[in-house]
C-alpha cells in the first residue's frame, strides 16, 4: 500500500505535463461516476488550471454541471483494464465504479470521489465558461488540491521505475502506450 | 528519407491522442517562428479540432494572431535537443529555426511552415474565440490537413518500433519521456 504526498499546487501541472490518460470522477447528491478521458491537459501554472473535454452524452457531464467539481485521477498500467471499462459503459445504466472494478475514496477539497489506487489526483472546481461547455464540451477546472504516490512522484518529478505504476496514454480499441524511457538532453 | 502519407481528417486526432509534445510553427508576412508546446490536445473528431496554449509573451502568439494559422508538428526523439532549444529562446530576438537547427518545409493548406523531419503534421486554421485567447491564452484550431511518416503511422495507428522516431512527452528542465511500450487489454 503506497502513500500519497501533497503536491505543491504551483507544481501540479507536472502531473499532467507528459499527456497521460486520466479518469474523471464526479458526484452530485447520491450519484457518482467515473469515466476515462484522453483529452485532458494543463492550462495554467499558478493558480493551476486544467482543461478536460466531457461529451454532452455522458453521465459525468450531468454530475459535473450539477456540482461544479471533478477529480482528474491519473491511473497506472496495473489499472489499464479498469480504465478501458470505465471508458466503455454508460454511467446512467450501470454503476461504473462497480462495473470497472474501481473503488471510491474521499477527496480532500471536493465532494467528487477519488479513484482508489491511482498514482496522482488533481481535485478541481469548474471555472464556469458556458460558451466553451456548450459549444465545445470543454471544461476548465481550477486545481484546489493535488496529491501523488510518493513512490513515483518525488521532488516534483515522475520516476516510473516500477512498470506497473507507469502512467498510460490511450491509443484506440483497447490499446495503450505506457509512459516510456526518461532521458535528458543538453541545450 | 522517409515519406509522408495523408491522414484522413476524421482520424487525425489519433496523432495527438497519446499526449505528445509538439512544435508549433507559424508565419505572418516574411516572419516565421517555431516553439515547443507540451499543452496541446485534440478537442473534436469531425471536423477535427485541436487546442493549444500560446502565451502572450511569445512571438508565435503575434504570428498566429496576425495569420489565423499554425501547424502542430509532432517531433521525435532524434529531434529532442532541437525541441528543447525551440522551447528556450525568444523568436523576436533570434531566428528560432536557425537557433534550433530546424528547417522549414512548405505546408499544404496553410502559409505557416512545417518543421522538417517531424513524424506528423496537423495544419490548422484558428477558430476565433477572443475570450479564450485573451483570458486563457487558449487557441482552438480546425485541422485542415494532416500527414504522417508512413514508417511510424500505419492504418491509423502509431507503430514506434524505431526508437529514434518515438514521439516525446516533455517533463521539465531538459528532460523528456519517450513514448513507451504499446499493449492491449481485454474489456
């Protein structure tokens, strides 16, 4: 069981900077849901903001519009099958957590749940932009809390030595890339 | 010398779906520029749209606002040092192409140049959204042409067998991840 450590908000963009696929979790009243999203990225450093595309046809969209909150959870290779399932069912018809074999955890600053076992969490409050939401399915969130697995995110950097804890990059049709080799270049 | 092949526009999101770092190239009149950007992603499938964050302080911003066009070039590992240089100088002070050791190529449908030697190209026309541009430095582009290196993008999928041609995911301070192992999971 690995432990989480707080990530300084102004460094939280680094959790997403390399473009991983995320799980978006949300809740409103008694209902909660989780969906997979490849289209999420940082938008600003400080205060940190993120972008995520949430289709109108999704249950997640309803919950985010009702609550004004969501969590971007960064899943790892060990969770790839669950991520695929979370991307392929309708949250109005099934409990996507149960369907995907994923568990809820309490978040720190939002009522939306976290997804247990992920390697990082960005808790977000929606910055209302009705035109973007309506016209482009595009949501802007301000990151209000961030934590990461202290085994893989150390001193503001990812260290993916453990294959099972590498982040994911979705391709299509059940295929992913794992995050690959880290290397440095000289300017 | 590898050859480029057209990518069907409705599949062009797959070039960006895994979250690679891009080079943004732009031109206006006699001036042209290239910058590195980790914050770019797909926004829609068909017609395909992309998002990219372009800071107000950049020369690229001036050129894109003047021309309404840009190219997202997907660079590969062999170009990592050039990508870092393209991310670290001011296009008003130096010719970033020369400074980075990168060459311009003619694009198909926009006047902005392509960056030679990249593994894919998304030629884009800005969909004007002044509020997003002013408030968030956020640009929406419609993809009007897409091509990819036929050795690495085949039948709508990346195949990164050649290490030197893997796409990049920027971390910070000169460090990157290469795109890693591809794998499939069963639903």
